[in-house]
C-alpha cells in the first residue's frame, strides 16, 4: 500500500472514530453528551437521534464505497454543530478539526477523485 493511502486511512479512522464514539455517547445518554446538548440548547429527547446520525455518518465515512457521501455528511453535521456552539459563544475547535481530518484522509485515499473535484 502506498504511504499516502495508509495515512489517509489513519486520518479517516481518527475522524470516523471520533464521530462513532460521540454517537455512542449520545445514544447511551452519557453525562458529557447530556451536558453538551443542554449547553447548546437542544432538547434532550434528540440525544439518541443525534447519536444514531453520528454513528451512521461514521460508518459511511469508513466504508470505501460510501466514503464520499460520508465525508460530505460529516462536513455538514459538524458545520451544524459548529453553528450551535458559535450561537452560544462556546468553543468549536473539535467541530472544525474533525471534518478537515476526514477530508484530508479522503483526499489521500482517493487522489484521483480529489483531483477531479478540485479541477486539477
């Protein structure tokens, strides 16, 4: 395997693992997830729904045949999370970094597709 592809899988795995674990925390109603929902003003009855969404997005990112749509969905999901945190003047570093990591990982794994997307 080429070095760039290996690094791409590692980055995609890190981003996907973050989303997956955050989704599991939401689904299990872990105290940090409950606190975060409360801080940004979302009702707690959405916690499990958010958890399922995060888990599905992580799976889509990690499965090669659906990694492009998963990457786009992860970007959208984290953009919404970023907006929620900005609205309440909370930190949003993680919500910015995770989609960047996922996109870089996707780009390293699918270089031809990225060249087409970027117009090279």
